[in-house]
C-alpha cells in the first residue's frame, strides 16, 4: 500500500485549483494521476509537471472555449 502524500498549503492549493477547472466527473482521475506521479517529498516543480502531464493528455474541444450564445428575449 502506498503511503499518504503530504503537501504544503501552497502545493495543495495548486492541485485543487487545477482540479476545480475540470468537470466534476474527471477530478478523481486527475487527483489519482497527479498523486501517482509524485514521490514522497514532491517539489513545486514536480507538482506542476504532474498537473501539466494530465492536461496534455486531456482532449480539448474548440467549442469548450467558445463564448456561450446569449439568448434573445422575446418581448
């Protein structure tokens, strides 16, 4: 069994901010992936690299970044 991962407050904030940018159903996968890439004493650089590795594999759809259409009011 793998030992618990200990992160400093700043490191945890970085991971959680990245997790919040994902849809809820992808967050567990993200957290497990990041934790699996880190050793027992992760550095900020290692955490940033682990986060980046997940997002590099995640598909991006152009429509995800398109602004939502405004609905017109019918009066």
